[in-house]
């Protein structure tokens, strides 16, 4: 809700007027959907599996959640930008570097827009990219391990919101700034924002084999707010479209001051032209400082490197590369249909949707039919690029997704509904209420050339009475609609985790068969791994003590350690010797100032303990691993700092 | 499993209660009781038979995909080396050659079990524990510590078997 509040709250009056009748209508439809055919459509019998994966962003949870469709069952929470005690992500020594930034260790972010990698405009299921909105970062999550493999910080950016959308061969993942800032950052009066602040649109190159990310260039745009973006596809491949608001360049009371212009813009960026310009030596190398964190699956370890330079591009220096398409009423959603022909701008303070035509845009550029310029960037004439307007009758349009039959589905936040309309004729076909105040929606593959238009998931900002009350704070609700017919049918309602902003989905068979089951012990390259229990040992290096420990059902090797002293820093490097699917072992030490860790089969993870008190202190396995799980424990004897007890370790007396 | 684990916990708690007092005596009493417990259990489940670990079941091929296996007269040393390395990484956490540990020692196993049974146990211990009497009894004898499936390939299991042939 917060995301939209500045603009939306100004329309609170309207909301109240509509809320009354809107909810009544909703109640009626909701009862209608509670019939046996809706139940059959979402029922996935025990032991059966879902048809689609859905990856819902967690918003302020900082993480990504994995669901099944149509059941709405949650399978996993993947930690990305937030520390996660459940697995030890961000607590273990191996994963702490993943959360490093130029501001130091940042254990949280606001995760918004998942996008699955594509080849030829179709989902290929290799990776999923997500953005951290607050301390600008882009993460890449593996869709074979379902773990975060890489995070890159974005310099010169703030409010990293028009992000992590990918081009149709995953050439680039794109990150645009919502809050323009001084570039480079400097001490200056806020009131001098106008014409001094910049909006950086970053194009991050994705290396095709491993997916490694590197910022190729940043386009330094005028100081507007770059809200959302989507890639061109098909004929429009090579272009990227960004919605903007606050073309007024206000720095205060944006709720009013950024809503003055009748039209803001959709920025059309010909990234292929800019890429060529940069490849030919164009752009300016600018000093910068940003973290690039990579997790290596074979060493089971993340490393953080600070990068010191970024290439920036002044858009006015690249001929015919950047244009503004006037778009009414502070557009939020900026969505491109599967053919790549239509760019849909959802003016969030409007009732209508503006659809721009890619072909018309090219013709207007060709004919140089400009309607002035903004900071040297040509503005195309609204009428020249307009393909059509969807007179929806709803209020507060936000986001649009597509099916494979030429239909579009748009969410309306203020009037709480999903509206189905036809591409080309712009006629409204159906509308269904959501519960309540819907933000994003998702059709599996709905942001690609090949959507799988069987279900749409609407992700709502307000829950209210949908579930049993749980105090003032409730999880947000989502609704699943069957969209296989002419009319949409509400078939299920389920709670989500955090606040989903957008989601991505794909057919189950794209991922299920290649989902990793174990890490092979004989491929473990962790420097502190023990691949055979006879290598288990304890090594002192001054005050640092390294415990090389192995686990298997149900014991630790070693499980008795003596010779540790108060003031030591003890590193437990634990290798799980299981080679069977779904047999992790956990580790936790009494009084440890960190979380437990969960070690997957074949993996090594490290947990740090700094004993402060003399005594004999137990540790144990936190994951119920076998019938003898309760026996899976051990002791560490901690002696005074000046003690001369020799370091020793054992298991079963050996 | 849950019941075994619960009853073990109960047993241990009873023992703890029954033997308060001085530290050194406590140690002895626990050992006595633990031995008694194993005997009782063996009697209940196996009814006067020898413990599963000492039983000779050479005509039992076990349950699983290995139906029949003929061994060459000579031991293949190359396979032995591979098998020994695999054993070290995948098995030694629970099986020690020189002593009974979490599970039985593989020493002399070729005199007690058929090659097929050994292969099946390595390849799918869960199926064996469900369907093979000897595997079931071994689980009970070894405190319910279920053997882990280490994702060993058939070829690797065969190498480990060859290594076992050298352990007499």
C-alpha cells in the first residue's frame, strides 16, 4: 500500500465513495465462486503436484516465496536480501558477504519484481532476477538450487523500482531509479533538485553461461521518477520502456506537486544503439563504489568485491536513442504485449489506459514529428504514437499482463478489480472484483512472448475480512482466477508472505525435473570441508579456532572438544556427509550471538561462536534428521583464558 | 521410529531417576542397565535367535534391483582401491572396520551376507529395512540408527563390495 500511497491517498475521497458499493458487489461474486467446480479447479489431491510454479516477491520481507498454482500452497521462502535464521542465510560466514554493500552490511531490503530468464522471448527457467528497492541491488537466484547466487549493488541509484526486468534473451537485466539523486552524490541544497538531480537507468549485462552480472552502462536521464519498465520483444526487441512521474521534478510534497502535469512520459530507450555507442568507446567512465557479491556453488561460499568504476551515458549524446512518449496522469505500470507492438501505460490517477503503438512510434521518430523536448530529449506527439485508449470504467489502473489469445488483464487499485480487455479493439470484456485494493497481477509467462494463460493471480494490498483476524497486522491476500474462458472466474483465495509486488510463474515441468536434490560431496571445494570423517580436526590459529566437523545421521564428528578458552573465536565448519535428498543437518551452540545454520547434503557451512563463559557447553542438530535426532549433540569445554589445557577432540572416545 | 525414540527417552529418564546420588556409581549403574535393556529387546524381537549382526544369511539376496551377482575368483585391486576411497567418504562416519560403531563393522561381511544382499543394502537401505527381515533386525540391534542412502551408483557399490572382499 505504501508504494502507491502518495498519489492514491489524494483520492481517498473517491475510494470511500466506491468502497461501499464495490464491496457489496464483491461479496456477491465471492459467494458465487464457492461452488464445487471452483473447488475442483484448485484441488490438488494429497500426493499430487501443482501445474505451475509461482514466485511471489516478499516486498518488505526482503525474500522471495515459491508457491504452487492452482493450489496456492507455499513451498519455500528463498532468502535474498534479508537474513534468514531458518537456513542461516546472512548469518553463516559463507553467506554474510552476500549482504555486503557500499554502506556496509545491509541485512534487509524491499524485494519487488521477480523476472524469469528468457531465451528468444520465452521463459527458459535458468534464473530468476529480483530487485532490492531500498539500497539499490539486483539479485540472481538459481532455479536449480533455489538459492541466491549473486547480488550486485547499483551505484548512482535510489529507490531501485523500475527494475529487475530482463530483455528477451536475458542480454540485460535492467534497473531504473525511482528517486533521482545528485550524480555523483554530493552535499547540496535539496531545493536545487530541479535540473541537477539525475535518474540513472542501469543496463546490467548477464553473462550467458553462468549468469554473472556486470553493469555495462548507466543512462543518466533527467531527474524524474522512473517507476516501472518492460522490455520490447519481437519487433521492438532492442528497446526498453520506462514509465515516469514527477516530471515536475518536485522534491517535497510529491503527493500534490508531482501530480500537476496532465501528462508525464514513458521513456523509450533504444538500448541496442547505446550498447553500440558504448562498445565504440562512447560514455564516461565515472568513479564509483559498489558491491558485487557472488556465491560459488562448488566452494559453497560467497565473496564480495567492491567495484570502483561505472560507465555513464548522457542520452543526448547518442543520436536517435532516447525519446519521451507523453502518457497521461503519472503512469505506473508500463507493460508490453506478447507481440511487442503495444506499450501500455497505466495512468494511476486516471480511469483510462493509454496504449502506445511501437510502429507508430518508429514512424514518428522517422518523420521527426516532435512536440518539443525535455533536457534535450525529443518528446513525440501524443496523438502520433497513440494506438488506442481503454475506457475501462475502473479507477486507478496499475499493471497489465497478457494471455496467449490477444487479451490483456489490468488491475485497478482504487476500484479493486481486474479488468479483461482486448488488444486492438480496446473493448472491455469482463471485470471481476478483488479483495481488496489489488496491486500487481501475474499470469505465468505473462511478461514474455509466450504466456500460459490459464490462471491469473491478483496480489492485493489490503486483506481486512478475508481470513480469520490476527491482530492489526495481517498477511496480504491473493486471489486466483481461472481465465481459460471468456469470463474470469474467482476460484481461490490465499494469504501471501510479506507484501508481494509482482510475481513470475512458469509451468512446473520447466523446473521440477532439474531441481537439484543434493550437492555432491566429491565436488565440494570448500576450503574447510572434510570429505571423510577421519579428516575431522580442530586447529588453533592464535585466538581463532577452526573446527573441521562432519555430520551424518545422527552424530557430529568430533562431538567432544576440549581446550577452547574464553576469548577465542570458534569457527564450526560443518560438512554434511549425507548424499540423500532432503536430509539436512542443523547446528546451533548455546549462547551463540547468531542463528543456527542448516547444512544441505554435501554442503559445508560455517557458524561462529565466541565463548564468554567458562563451562561445558552443548551444541546440537536443529533439524529432526532421524529417529536418533535427539541424540545428535556434543559438548565443548571452555576453560579460562589463561588455561593451558591442550586442544583435543573425539567421538565415541576415539 | 517415533515410538522407539520415545521409549528410549523414557527408559533413559527412568534410569536417570533411579540412579541419583554419587557420580562414580552413577556411571556403573547406567552401564548395567543399558546392557540389560539390549538383551530384553533382542529377546522380544528376535526370540532367542543370534543377533542379526552375527547371523549367517548367505542364501538371502535381499530386496532390490540386484538379483544375482557372480564374483570373479580373483580380487580386482583397482576396484578395491576405488571402493576403499568411496567407503572412506560415504560410509566411515558410521562403519569402522576395526569395531562396531553406529552400524556394524564390514569386517568378515562376505562370510555372513550374500553379495546381492550387500549391494541392495547399499543401493536402497530404506527398501531393505522395509522388506528384508535381516535388515529390519539390524536396525533394531543398532538402536534404530537407519542406514543412510548415500546415492551410490551400482558401479560404485560394486567397487565397495570388492573392497569388502579384502576385509577378513
